[in-house]
C-alpha cells in the first residue's frame, strides 16, 4: 500500500500521464521531462531517512541496519515467489 498512499507510484504516475495525453500519445522525452528524480526518487529518499532505514552521510545516502534487514526480507520473499530481478 505504500506506493498508493505514501508517494506517487512510478508505474501509476506513468499510466496517468499517458492516459491524460489521450489519443495523441506521449513521447518518452515528454514523460521524462515530467517524471524526474524530484518527483520519483527524492520523496522516497526522504521517507527512508525519516523511517530510519537510511541515513545521509554528506552528499550520500547509506543504508542502516533496519533498511538492510528489510531489503533482505524482500530478496527472500521474491526468491520464494520465483520472481525475477527488476521492478
């Protein structure tokens, strides 16, 4: 539910932009101009830091113990479901 409640889901944001374009369609360049890192990446980084899963170290982000644990849980979960790598 995170994607639907906490932040814009990248997939849903893309679908909504394409739907809004209607029959004329939407070019890749138009889509990338609207959905940049400020829209899709930065809010998630802020959430990871606020949730204690990552921390800022100067200009970089580093994973914290809770973030590493959560990542491992997802990796195991995906393996159990025989899901391939990717989104």
